[in-house]
C-alpha cells in the first residue's frame, strides 16, 4: 500500500501520496500553483520563484516545487503576500519580454501570457529591455529565439535528462542565455532535432520552425494517436487545421519518461503531401503504370486472386493496425484459403516471442537490464526507448547493459557486461544461484560450463536481488536466453523495430509455413504485399500486387498498385512493445483516393463473394490478452535472424525521410560524418 | 657573543607586488656575497613571511637581532644595502625608515589568533609552522581524541562560521558526524570574492598549514576521509602555497593514509574555481567541484546530509578552519572568552577605503566599529569626516556615524542593517556619495548573479538601472519607493544568499542616507560632488593666479585663459574628469 499523508491546501483537506511535492499535491486537490520552471517528474529547481506558498509554522514562503508534503501540513497558496511576489516575478519577466502576443505563435498556450493575464499585468512596470539576440533558424525543425526566453531552464533539463545534452546556460546575470556548446547553431551541436525542448518551452523561445502563420493553439483540432514509424510506437498529439497537420507533439503523460518524440515522428508528416504519395490505384498497361479506378483495380485483383487461389502468397508489414491485421488474416483464411501468409516480423524475431513478452511500465522500474540492443537517439534506433532508459537512470534507476560491444547506453550504465551476451546471462544466473536465489530446475540443466564469475557479475546479481522491480529489455533473438533470468526475477520485454509487430503477431499473422525470406525468394504465381516492406527488387512472381502509401521501388515494379491511407489517416489500435493497447485516431482524411488496408481487403473479398466481418474491439482485446508464460529455455540465440536495426528502420522510413524535411537532416548528418 | 640575526621580508600579495622578492633577494645576496665577517653571515638568514596585515606600508621588513625586532616600512631593493651595513653589521637601526609607532599601534590593539603566525613564519616551509607548535593540535585530535570530544570542544568554543552567515560550527560538525555514509567530504571554502576582501587570501598565503590542520581536525571529528580546498584561480600565490603545504604534509604523513601513524586517513585536494562570485555559495561551490555550472540549488537537504556528489559534506570557510587548531590547543573556554556571549573568538577584517591604516586586522568579537576605525585604522585619511562604514561586501550594508559604537558581532551588525559577512570593511568619508556607493555594489552583484532565478537575474538589473538613472540626474519621483519595493521583493524571493542580500547596500543607504537620494532626484545635486552628471567645475576668479596648471592637465582642452590672469572652464567641453581640481594648488576650482 502506498503511504499517504493528509494535508490542508487552501482549506481543502486532501490525502496525497507521501513524498510528493506541493505542486503535485495541490493538483490532486484541484488547485493550480503558478509555476514556469517546474516539470512534472523532475526535481524542482526553484528558478522561476513563482510557486512560493506559505506553510503554517514557517516564517518565510517556500517554493512548492521543492517542498515535500508532510502529514498535517497546512498550506496556503493564494495569500496576499505570495500573490504579490508572484506578480512581481511576472512583472520582472515581462520587462525582458517582447510583449508581441498579438502576433506571437505561442499565444494562447504561453504560460507567461497566462500569468500576465491572471495578475492583470498589461505591461511591465519597469523599463523594458530587449537584447536583440540573433535567432537560430538555420534548420527546418526548431527555431530558437532567445529574446523570448525566460531562462526557466526546462529545455536544458529535458535535454540533459534524456541524455542528449545539447543545451546549457552560458553567461552570468541578466546576460545568461541558453546555448549549445559555443553558442553554435543547433545542427553544429549533437542535436538530434527530437524537439523535446520545444515541448518543454513555456514561451516562444523554442518553437517548430515552420509554425509562422500556421495557426495558433485554439485554432487546432487535436487528436491523440500513435506514431507508427518504429517499434517505440510513441503516443502523439496531432494538431490539425483546415484538414492539414500543422504540428505533432509528444502525447505521453506529463512526467512519464516516455514523453519523447524523435525528429521522424515529430517532423516527418510533410511526407503525407509529397508527390510520391499514391493517390489513385495504378495498373500496368503496356509495361507502364497508369492510373485507374478502384472498381477496375479491384476487378483485376479479385480475378487474379481467384486464379491463384491457394497459391497466393501474402506478405504484410508489421506497421499496420490490429484491425488491418485481423482483417488480413480473415481475408487469407476465409477468402483465399491460403497458408502462405507472413510478415516482416520473421526478419527479426520468432513470432512466438510476442506471446511471452511481458507487460510493464518502465516508469516504475528501479533496475533496467538492456540485453543485446544498440538503442540510440542519434542513429534513431528506437530513440524513445533510449531516451526513456536514460531518464529513468537520471531519476535514480540502475542500469545494466549486456552487450557484445560497447553501446551508446554504456556511458550511463551502472554496470557494462561486454562480450557474448548469452555467457553474461548464464554467469549472472549462476551468481544469483550462489547468492541463494531459487533457480528453475530446467534452467539449471541448460546452465552448463559457466565462465568465470567476475566482480561485475557478482555486482549485477546483487543489484538484481536488491531491486524492487527489475525490467529486462531484450532483443528478440536473445529473448529465450534472457527468459531464464526473468524466471528468477523481473519483467521481460522484447524490443523490436516495427511499431505493431506484437499486435500483428497476436492477431494471427505469423509464419505458418515459410519465413519472409523464403517467401520472397520462392516462386509464387501471385504475390500480394501489404504495407511497407524492405524489398527493392521484384521477387520472381507472375503477378505482383503492392498495397502501399508511397511510390517506392517495389511499387514501381508492381502490376497493380493500391494506395493506402497512412497511419495519421487511420483509426485503430496497436499493441506496443510493453504490451499496452494504444489507440490511433484519424487526424486527417486519407490522401487522394487511398483507403485503409482493411477497407481494401473487405472490398476485394466482397468482389470475390464473401463479406468479411468487421473487426470489433472485444476480439482484439481477446487476441491481445495472452497470458505471458515465461519458461526455462536453452541458452541460445534464435537462429536465422539477420538484420541490422539501424539499417532496417531507415529502410522502412526511407519514403518518409526522402519526402519530407527529414532529408535535410540526413544530408546534414552525412556532411557532419564526412567532416 | 655571536649575534643571531633574522631578516623577515613580507611576501604576501601586497609585499610581492611592492617588490618583496627583489628585497629578499638583495638581502640574501648581501648575506652570501658581501665580504662580511664570517660570524655574521653564518648566523644571519633572511626569510619570506606571509602578510602581516599592514599592506599600505609594504614592503615591510623585520630585522631581528637577538630577539629584538625592528620593523622597516616601504623598503625598496636599493635601501637594503644601507640597512644591512648600518643595522645588521653595525647594530644601529636606520631611523628614518622605521615603521614607527603607527605600525605598533596598528598591531597592539589587535588580538591575533588566526593571524598569529601570519607574517611571522615562512609559509612555504612546514618546519617553520611546526616550530611554532603547528600540527600539535591535529596530532592530538587524530591520536588522542574521540570525534565527539572534538565536536564538543568546537561547540563549547562558540565558534561560528566566518564565511558570513555565522552558523555555529560545532553544530554543523555534529550533524556531519551523526550522518552515516561510506563517503563524507570536508570542504574549505576559499572562494573569497567580495570586492575589498582579502582575509582568506592572506591566511592561505601566509599560513596555509593552519587551514590544512583545521581541516584534518574537522575530518577526524566528522569521520570524513577526503577533502577539497576550493580556491579561486585568481589567487595563484594561495594555490601555490597550499599545494606546497599539501605536498609537505604528505611527506610528513600528516595527510594521506594512516596519518600520524593512526588508522585514520585523510586525502586533501585543491580545486581551483574559475572566478564566479556565486561559487562562494555552498551549493554552487559543490556543483562547481562536480564539474557542473556553478549555480545554487534550493536546499532540500543540509550539506551535512547531502552535499558534494550527494554525500554528507561539511563546508567551512578558510578563517573558520584556521581557528580550529588554536581552539584544540588552548581549549574552548579560552576561545569563548575572547568574544561575546553568542559568538566566540576573533574576526579578521580587511580594512580599506578612506581610513589611514588600511590592511588586515584581527579583533575580538564585540569590539566597537569606532575602535577598529579610529584606534587601529588611525581614523580618516586627510582629516576628513567619517561618513559611513560598509561591512559585509556586496551583501552587506552601510552603517552611519551615529552607529559607530555598534559592537561587531553577527547580531548587532544585522540590527544595524548590515551583516558581518566574510569581513570586508570599507570606510567611507564625507567625499563619498552613498547613492554611487550603492550603485557600485549593485553593479557587482547583478553582474555576478548566476542568472538562475528571476528576481536576482532581472531584479538586480532593474535596480541598477534606477540607480544609474538617479546618479545621472534623471531620477524620477517614485524611484525611491520603487527601489524599496524591488529590494524587499528580491530579498524575499531570491533562491540563494547572493540574491537575498543583493539589495542590502541599497536598502541600508536608503535607510540612513535617504536625503542624499532625495537631493539627487529632486535637486539634481550630488551632495558629495561625486556623480559626474550632477557636478560642475568652476574657477573662482578671485583665487585663480593664472598659473596654467589646470589648463595643462585638462584632457578635453576645456580651459581657456592667458598666464597670470584668471582662467575659465568651458562647460560645453568639460568632461568633468576632475583633473583640474586635483591640479590646482590654490583651491581656486569649485566643484559642486
């Protein structure tokens, strides 16, 4: 049971968890304590001085962000004294602020504006000054305008906490400024353009670079959805105006270490309106792809499918929704009656892994063990998970990295175990056994010839024993070996490159006969590719159907191309790596005449004489609700998985990168790499 | 009988700056190379000593012949030969160069505890320190005393933090001892940054071993095994001498593993600060050692609970540590009796400004300001009138003439609107403009603000702007009230001590010298004739002899006139530099 304390805030009696600060406690009581520098989940730094409150028994006001609740505390948040100093602080800030709210893009969501309004400050009572600092707008993503900056340091802290470490303060006194190293433009720093600083900025000092005259907060419709560009499956908040996306922010809860979105997820949406976006069905006429109608396309496809029958081969991407996947499964079994259905999952995992992969919240783990994963924000290999791990470490969790070679996370790990991962896992289990932990009999049998127990191994075992809730993040190929460790203590979660691999697998799309590689290498009379797959050359097939959102290499080689709505144009659900069902909400209309995967399957089925049942929520929940069963497994890597996560993710996102401002980023990094 | 002769040359920062090294070299040359009689040269040696406080008379040289000390002032290398020949060889002091009664008065009224060896021993030689009883206290503490015993002595001595805030040292140590941890730290704060303050510097330069000894005793008392001395890099001599002292201690096993042959170990390192004033604040100082930007953080914990790298840390000022060995040797009672009821011992002040004897003084707490300024400081320079004394540096305030009998201790100074602070004491005379003085200190604090919290970052700047406005004759009605409002709010809302006290110089001058502010704002007049935009220079025709001195020094070519007839200042061209005023021998130039 969580310990609670009773406090009285502005006359309201509330029970709150022990150990939280007064800002969070007041929020529970429904009272907002003004603040500009506080960030939920992080330590209060007391920079803005706005959250001063009076506590009975204390002479001077205290800052709420850095004061913990005590039992029977009596807090007053709106006394004349504190209101007066709050007004004073806002007054001072306004004296250094441009005060151009009428044209400021941040208007409506700016905290300074909000408090100026609340404290009835039309302008500063002091002489106003402006530095006239140059604006850093040399990149297409983030505009930094230090003249608006109120030095709250939120951007500096998020950047540091997630380990990107690009921003810091420079200078003293009134000339303090948030800068990159040597005050160079962002692209000359280690910035990954994730935009966490933009989400953190309470004013107009950090903003999406393209926002000028693209509408202000109150003009946007907001949609909560999920980014489908990689296995992080980050929650997003999409802002839409006049049918077009204007910006995307991280949609994760404030205070969660998962509040992060990489440059792809945040800025890649311009590709939705790119020229290479497919807007109508295409068919090959005299060797060339020509536009056609849906009716015609579906006629051709259904005829071809009837001819091919059981010989049809379907390959699906694992970046489609559960609803699409379940419809596809039905389409294959009920209509085509083919068993040749597989997905990209088999490139990097045994689909069975997803049945056993656990559910856990990284926010509550106090020890994270990362096995065989080269997570990186800079190479954009599951960047949000990399950031989340680093944040947890900065909030006090321990980290053990078990990896063949050094990885980016090694620098922040408590312990790094290099060399063969399997050997390290075996050694830890042996050390745990020596410390008296109970080991599964089967595991013990698998556990032979353990290499030397080093001091680091003993320390790792000690950490596991002392941890309250350890979390193992593992690459799918090492999942089985690591299961033995999870069997002793902790949760285990497989981490992989595609956003809905777990959902697609649980919805029943898994290799029944052949793997992806085998399917693409064999000869089928008809190959149907659904979604974005990393194929460039046309496999040996008589007829090729490509169902995709962009005109990519494989689409160019198809006989029929069916345009699909992108994830931002679809509703549905996915299951993320941590086993949570996440909801996509359609933010904008499908591009051109494109349709969702499931619509297309249903229309084809109908043409072929079968009405496919619509997917319903309950069946998805049921399919997703697998009791993860961890059991002892041989200490072996899963065989035949050959893929490099960075290349794989980049290939999957190639169309998004090449058709959006992300191309600038790619080029800038290439230039940097050459230097 | 052979005479035993020791020559001590002051080589504190002041001594070195005035040519101490050359003077010492000359003496040594005289001893070794001159064709003296062998008896003298074998029994005569010259050594460097640290600062003895009276820097305005540097280079000071003691010639000690068989325990009879004679002090010379303002010695230059070319004067050495005569002193040597007449005094050292022939035994007759050179009368006209003697430091004289002024020097003795300056010292006689002081009580030297911290400075007792400063200016007497060779700071670069550990044996010189040991010869005066050095490290006996540390040895006793490490070998014979239990931590609780040490803590009790310090508690009973009433020693309070000499960095300025005056927190009882014994209580701090007690907490440090009580908290259990695998690693604990002892830190010496040598980041002295107040304008006009040089107490800690002189101690670190003149008697570095006393600081180290104090730290060893603290380490034993709090059961800590590692320590840092945080010294600003602008004190290269202090850094050098502390480094030498640490190395000598390691050789003697006073530092390192199993010190003094006990099972206690203490490792001490120097960390050089990069010169930010705010790094004198404890939390900022610790962040700085951690390699982060030196910014204060709100204190959820006491440093003794969670300090450097989140480990229990006892942090004290240089002077506090330097007191410790003497307390251990002489007992808590002895020390407590030196001071007042609430604060034991002595305090070192850097006396500067318009006082006749500037320098370093050490006085028992409870002495009056008047005694320091008049008896030790010799009164106001040039026979002018005393106006105020600024204590506590940029965080302190100005105390006016009517409060000259205020006792010097933490509480009394606070009641007078100032603070004890680290020990800066600037004497101001009738020719000082109080608005300008407040502006000077605020210029300092606003530039040294770390920029983290809003009131200090922006508020001090806004106050400074108002002061600039007032001193340039553009003051407005309501400015005084605005200054007070700003000052009080900044005091109430700032994150750290720097911000909380930043407004003190303004608030205290507003309290005691409000009429000067009013004169500036309403009459556009600077009563002390200091603020350039508010004064004019005029030549009084009747007094002008037409000598042309003023015309010659005027950099703006603003003075017209022919020889032997009265000159005139062209007000359009005058830049109010005051050169003519200084140059006129006939007091014919009026500055109002």
